[in-house]
């Protein structure tokens, strides 16, 4: 994974609500089951699974917004370069 991708992912994970981030970290990085997460956090398995699903959905939205922004920024730079070339001609 590239540095830019890791940075975007870290930012997106950091922006999640605490309860969603907590479950996501336990599930993905600590490789716990929903049963183990439920026991560790003293919540039901369904709540653990629900928080995980919400976390993934929020990550997807956040990363899509970041991607859209980067594409806009790239397009803007392309337009600036094209305008600079047109002016110099």
C-alpha cells in the first residue's frame, strides 16, 4: 500500500465515531471474532457486527469523498497547465 493510500485510510479511520473505530480495529487489525469483540466491549454480537458494518460504510463514503476531491484537484491542475500553454502560444 502506498504512502498516500495509507495516509488516506488512516485519516478515514481516525474520523470514524469511537465505537465504530474500536470495533473495526479489533476486527481487522486484532483479528477478533464478533463474539470476542462483544465480550471485550461488553456489547452484544449483533451490536458489534452492526458497528462494524456502519464503520465500513462510513469508510467507503469518506474514502470516496477523498478520491473525488483528489480527482477534482488533478483536473484543476490539468486545466491550469492547459491554460498556461494556451496563453504562452
